[in-house]
C-alpha cells in the first residue's frame, strides 16, 4: 500500500450541520488548517505531534482554507458572512478580515502579487483581495457557479472550475476578467490542481471522472473514472500521483498521473470528502465528519 495509517486526531464536536470543508497544510511548520463548517471555526492541528492545537473562531460557515507556500499567511473563507479571513499561521490568530460579499468558497493564491482570489458561489463571480492592504482590488462575473480555483505561476493566471456550463475559466490576475474558457467533457467540474511545471491541469468532476487538460490550451490529454463525486484533489508531481477524496462511498483513490490509472482505493469514512497533503512530511490528512476526527496516512 502507498498509504499507511499513521494516527487519528480528535477535533471539537460539531455544534451544527455541515461537518468539515477544505483544509491545507502550512508546509514550513506542518500545521494543518481546516474549515470546520459545522462550528464556524478554523481548526489548527499540530501535524508533527498529531494533536489538536487551536481553534480560530468567527469564521461563520467556514468553507475554504489555503496555506500559500510563498508567504506566512493562511486564507480562509467565511461563507456565512461573505468575508475572507487572513490568519497568522505561527500564532494561529486572525490578522484581518475583508468583506467580499455573497457566499465565498473557492480560494487561490497569486504568489507574484501576494493576493487571493475568492470565488462566490451565490453571485457567480470572483473577487481579488490584496493581502498587504486587506483591500478588494478587482472583481468580475463568471459564466456560472464556481467550485475550486488555483493559480498557475508559470502562465500567470487563475483557473476556476465552473459547474455549469462544465468548464474551467481562465482569469486575469490584474482585473479578475475572464480571459477564456476551457470546456470540460464531464458534468460538474469540482476539484482542481496543477502538475507544477509539468504543463497539466487536473479536474475532478461530479460525473465521476478525473480529467487531465493541457495547461496551455485546455485540450483533454486523458481521463480516469473514479468511484463517485469528488471534492478537493491534491497532485504530488514528484511521485506522479493524485489523491482524490470521495464522500460517497467514503474512499480516497490514488491516481497514477502518468498512466492515468487508479493504483489504490482506501476506505476512509462515509462523508469524508476533503483532504490535505503535507508534501514535505509525506502525510495525507483525511477530514472525517461522522467521527469528528482526522485520519493521517503516511505516504510510503
């Protein structure tokens, strides 16, 4: 097996519906930050000791978290209040919050300009926020409901999944305008990640496919069927692997991105739809809402 059980971390009990949403790893410290939607918080986990470390409050309907590798900031989306939160990953404390309106969900980080893109699932739009000033610098409409987003530093643009019409929107990082749209031949593009400098984009779709696109023009290069509707995905370029969590039936599937084939299917927990990947320490974290815990797996 490529994924070996490493341990479990109990989290504060849910106070309402919603479970967990997106999470990410602060690579420098190994701390894991995850949106605890049910509690309106961001939970912080000590990944090296596998224990809960802190709770960051006032993130109503927490829906997304990213930990950019180019700066010491964590970005979280508060869907309930239409805000983006900037968090100090060392102190595990809130540094600022910015009103962006709507119901922010998808996030991506522009490493050149030190700014965050926020995708609004209510208004079908994107907003760009500068981290240094905590100000909105641009906003623009999308052709449909957005899902997850990434920034491509090689081509200097954002990519945003659009559920319907099934596509990937190419976004200008200066104006937030849609520069182009790549058609995706599977319903409901959801999870999204890049193959580093390898020139490939991976899109996990509600229709039960992971599709590989050319990063220059969006041409389909390959696809592999998966066990159900996915959420976030993580690409490990060095190992040519992609990890996709599927809430129903509750599995993580490992995709060989060279052969575009499933190499492993690991049972996790019904409803466990999101994960976080620690590239440095080779750990995959699976967020499990039913047991209110995190399962950690060492990547062999």
